C-alpha cells in the first residue's frame, strides 16, 4: 500500500510554523506529548526519486496554500533543498528577507514583535514563499502504513483529547480503515479540519496550536 508523501514534506514543517517546530518539540513541561508513543513500530522506507520529491513538494505546497488561506499561490522556483535540521534557521532568515524579522528560538520560528492582523495575510504569503524556495528534502518514499497508523492514534488518542478541554468540539473520527484508505485524497482527515477556524478567536486558535502540536515527537513516527 503506497501512501502520499505529503504528511512528511508538509505537516512536519507546518508544525514548525506554530509552537510545534519541524523537529517536533512542544512547550516546556508538556510531558504527556513528549512521552506519547504509538502502539506500532515504524519500519524503514525506500529511497525517493527526484520526480517523487518534486511531486511531494507540489502536494506540500498545496496544503500550505490551504492552511495559509492563500488564493492563487505564486509559482516559486526552488533555491535549494534543505535538510530537516536546517529548516528553522533557513526559514527565519528567509522570512527576515521577506520583510518579517524572525528568529529561530527553542526549535520554532517566531516573528519578532508579533504580526499585526493587517499583516497576517502578507506574513502567510511570505511563509509560503519561503517553504517553496527551501523545501525540506526527504530521501524516503511514501511513509509506511505504520506511520499513518501512528498518526491516527496520535490524532485520536492525544490531539483531540488535548483540544477538547480548551473548548473545541469534534465529530466522531473516521475509522482507522477509512483513514488509511483516504490518505491519497487531496485533503485526508486531520482533526483540526473539523474546526471552524473563522469562528474561533485568534488567541484561542494560537493557544490550541501552542498546546496541542499537530504532530507527535519525531521518534514516535520516524523509523528508529
């Protein structure tokens, strides 16, 4: 069963745009997140071809555009592929060059002085451009099925129970079988898609992102 590469080229990086960085860390003291582990062991994957990497980048950018609410995203050429451990410093430098002075702090990229509401869309576009210019290189083929089982368990067993005490309500999740069968869909199920972001105050959404990371720790979903 071959599944999409988009979760590893997009979600891992998207997590870094919030309080949960590309290396997958959470705010200090979030011991429940730090110690969360799935019930499955993640095996190794195969090498990706250049064409597969470009396909993964295109899928990732489509997801970025949706989450950043960017209509008609620009065609941005690649400056260079970067390693996962380069993502934070490279992104901070790129955003600074785009007019949003940023720094890489405690594993996450933060805009110095915050972002005014009037600048949010411009900031989103700058983030999109930086992700497009410096895509995170993955040498692995589509994540093995066990990775998606682990993600499903994380969404159901950690993310939703983490978000509900903050006042967010979710419909029943799909079954694991449906979740796996729809991973090649354009928009596979992710629990935060079930929330009406436009109806949630900005401060509440930022608290959700800071408290409940999009992804579990690296060693919970990557091959050992």
